[in-house]
């Protein structure tokens, strides 16, 4: 019988289940199957129950940002509000438009939630607790988020509704566009840790979190993830007043509930991903000796990330669709490629020409390189905006322009001869 | 490692079943009183005009194309990033050369005016 280990209680329960089933005389493959099934059941349940709490949290915090109380009638402090909402959605009639494509119409919310739940299969909760420590974790994450994009397209297309279709096109265009800088900034933790497996990336942050070594990449990843989840200021996908709710127009009752579950779970998934890649995941004092502490640190960091998302949402206005696309292709993509090049060069130059630098020295050099990068990007934007204003107005007094101007004159780029 | 992929396989199957449970539950609890007016397509309260599957703007296609170019580039960059720590110094330049080729492509499509939303 596996010895009771309170510091590692979930893994002990897993091994205990295996030992108990084997002692009943079952075949080892079947025992493994039941173990995995139990683990997955617990993980999927926890992952689907967390949004119920985070929805309440978000409504309270967003309310406080807007100088009002959030829900406070249903239950103490409004804690039962999510349950009330779920009950309401369960009892609403499920209307399917009569010319809609029934199979795809019913499957698309399921695929949407599937793409979010399965992200949690590779996220490490503690030093010994990770669902599947595959060695291509980052690539798996990108593939799965592609599945979410397909689900939105399916929902919009099968609804047999012009608004849904246009909303789905816009949503897919935005999601697909912002995946590019997200992937490029994800390359930087992979570079700094030498592996695509998320558990290895977290373990490589034992000495220094990657947010110190690559702050610019971290902030870029955070911003592009907010665009990926369709949250303000990028929430044109669900801007009810503007495009009549977009792709989930024709969904009613619990199917709409499942779309909302997908949106809130996705919003919460960004916090843990940001914590894993840049804030050191489950790392913290005594996290390797007492794995359960790792879970506590991880949850603290991911809720911090989620709080930042709510903060940004309550503060910034919505960006227009053409500004959104220009911002991505003309600012985020070149700048993230630049960050990748600078980080690659500086880190390799340091390990090649100054192999003895310790952790602190490496952190200082990379941080300084990032700061210089940010300064040069700001100077580049200022010059570009200045040149644009001089061209447009013939006016010499130009202030610091904003990066979202969609003009194709960019003096910071070396123009190829043509 | 095979256990890991089995974990993901079972997770995909369970992930498809879990959200279906409340939908099936709602099917039993909710009323079913459909009439032709309710099942009609929504168009801000008026009768629908024309087919629903409208022609889409070609601009969406172009953005998807640009995305495919950069996605394939990043897929090629992943092995370079994983092997980064064990590489000699000049190999970083090789990767950067590859990135610069694609930055050149980005500048080309930028100046061609392909990235405008219109």
C-alpha cells in the first residue's frame, strides 16, 4: 500500500486507487484506464466548476470598478448568482431555426468548450501534478485553440443567419490574426527553457521567472491572449449593441449557456497560461518539498492574471475592427519578431562570450535589452507618427501619435529596394 | 509517455460529453412549444431578405492567407527554439535570417496595401 503522504495528497490518492484496484485482481491496463478516468473526471469537474466562481468574482469586481456593488441579492454577497443564472438557462426553451444545419448547430458549442477544457490537460498544477506531461505541450496548446476557432465558425455558419455569419467571419479573422504574435511570443519561453513541455518550462523558472528575463514578451503574450479570448478592449465579437451578438445569435437556452461557459473558461484559462509561461507556474518557497503548496501558488498567480484581465476590461474602450487588424499586423507581429530576434541574440551572445554569468547577471542583461527594445519601439512609433502628420497636415508641431494608425509609412523599417 | 497521450485521448472524449450533460438536462426540463414564428431566422424584427449564406468579403481570405504564412513560419521556428540552448552561436543567425525573410514578406504586403480592411 503506498505510504500516506499528506504533502502530495492527490498523487497519493491516484496511486492508492491503482493499488486498491490491482489488489482486487484486475488487469493492469484496466487499472490504468480507471485511474486515468478518475483523474480526468476530477480535473474536468474542477475546470468546469471554476467558471461558476470566476463569473461571480468578475461581476463583483467589474461592479466595484464602476462604483457600484455587484450582485448581492441571491445568497450572501450574491454568491448564488451563477447558480440562479444556470437554473434560468436550463429552463429556457431551446429554439433551433428551422433551416439551420442541425448536427453542426448542436455540435459547435460542445467543440467550443472542448477546446478550452483540454487545455487544462497539459497545465502543471504542482511539481508532481500535471495531467499529461507531453514534450510538445506548447504545440498542443496552439492546435487546441485552433479547434476553438473552428467551433465559432461552425456556430456562425450553421445558424442560417446573415448576422451570425458575418459575426463569425469577424470573430475568426480576429482570433486567427492574434494567434500569430501569440505563437511568436510563446517561442521565447521555449527558447529560454529549451523545451516545449510546460512542466519543463515551469521547472526552468526555479531561479528567475521569465517575466524578468523577457518582460516585453510577457506583456505581448498577455495582450494577444486578451485579444484571443475576445475580451475588452477587443470584444467586438460580442458587442451586443454593434453587431447584434454575432455568432451566437440563434442559440438559446443551455446551448447559449455553454457558449458563455466557453467564453468565461477561456478568459480564466489565460491567467494560468500567463502564470505558467512567465510567472513561474507553481514555483514558490518550498514548492518542491510540499507539492500541495505548488497548487496554492499557482492559483494565486492565475487569479492575479485574471484580475488584470478584469481590470483591463473595465478600463479601456472598444477598438474598431480595422484598427484591431492594423494593430495586429502592423504593430504586434513586427514587434514580437523583433523581441524574438533580440532575445535570441542577447542570450546566446551572453552564454557564448561570458559563460560565467550567474542568474542575476543574465536577468539584468536581458531585462536591460528588453527596456532598450521598448524605448526603441516607442521612438520608432513617434517618428512614424511624426512623419505621417507632417505629410498630412504640412504641420511641424506633431505630438506622439498612437500605434493604431493604419498608414503604410513606417520609417523604422528598412525599406527593401523596389 | 503513452500514458500521457492516452490521458489526452480520454480527456477529449470526456470533454465532449461533459458539456452535453447540461444540454440534455435542459432538453428534459425546458418547454417545447415551437411555432413557425419562433423558429424563423432573426433579422432585427423584420422579415428576412435573401439567402443567409451571403458572399463574404475577399479581405477575410487575405487575412487568413497571411495568417497561414506566419503560422507555417512559426511551426518551422519551434525546433529552432527548442534546440536553442545547445546551438553554436552562428545558428542563431541562421534562424534570424529565416525570420528576416518573412519580415521582408510582411513589409512587401504592407506596402502593397494588402493589410487594409477596405
